[in-house]
């Protein structure tokens, strides 16, 4: 998957759509500005401004939306989260517990669940999505950890986050709103050896 997939998706649709899920730790890569042809520049800028305008006026931060969704199912972990503005501003949060995946829509201003929950089995996911979710089991950190690291690295507030496979490696991808721009931050999760993950 290309490096700027998540960011391009956000800008092209003027709504943020998340991808995979979970925490991370190491290197932050500033996004490169050259993401599309000059002809698309004005459209992309207008879309980015629209997203930022709604996001900056939202009362609920992304981290809080994740906590609200996780509390709906004790012991669940956030798989991915995105800020969307196709209607009223909301966060779409997918959480995983056992073999089930739950999708909830959290109002970005009130923090309430604004649409009925969707629940499905992991078996219903496509191959790429399933691989990302399964990878979560071997990663100690949570998506919230990755979000905190990315926000600090980019000096802004997270708008979306997920887990993506790029060049054969799994990375956390967090899109951060900083000033009048959206930046994509990549974080490489620490490798966890199966037999060593007993403490904690």
C-alpha cells in the first residue's frame, strides 16, 4: 500500500477514512507535499481546509472517541479510527474483542454514539483487513499510544489512525492536523516475540 494512502484518501474525499489499527513507537516520517498533480492542488487544498475546519471545531478529541468506543465492550482494543464529515462530524471507530469486530460512530461534538452499532465476525473481513487485525494480537502497544507519539512528533492533533502493511512491514499510520495542514506519521511497532509477551 502506498505511503500516502490514508492521507490521500482523506484529502480526496474530504472525509477521513481510517485503515488498520494499533500502537507503535519508533520513527516519525513527515509527509511529503508532492502528493498529487498540480491540477489537483486546488481541489486538495479546499478539501483539506474543509476537513480541518470541521475538525478544529469538534469538541471531542480522537483519543476520547476511542475510549468511548472501547468502553462499550470491556476488554476491546481499537483497530482503527477516522474523523468523517459526510454528514455531522463524527469519529468512526472499529474495536476488536475475541473474534468479533464492532464499528461505532461517535459524535465529534457530544461524544455520544450517534448510529446503531455494526458487529461482524473476523471471518467476514477481506484478507488485508484480517491480516492487520490478527497482527494486533502480537503487538503490545495500543493505537492510543501511537496517537500520542504521532501528536507529539507532528505537534498537532490526530484525525485518523490505523495499521498498514507497507513494503512487507506493518506500520501504524496516524494522520495529524497541524496548523493548516494534514501530516501523515508512520510508527513502527516494536517487534514482540511470542514467548516473551508474558509479563504485563
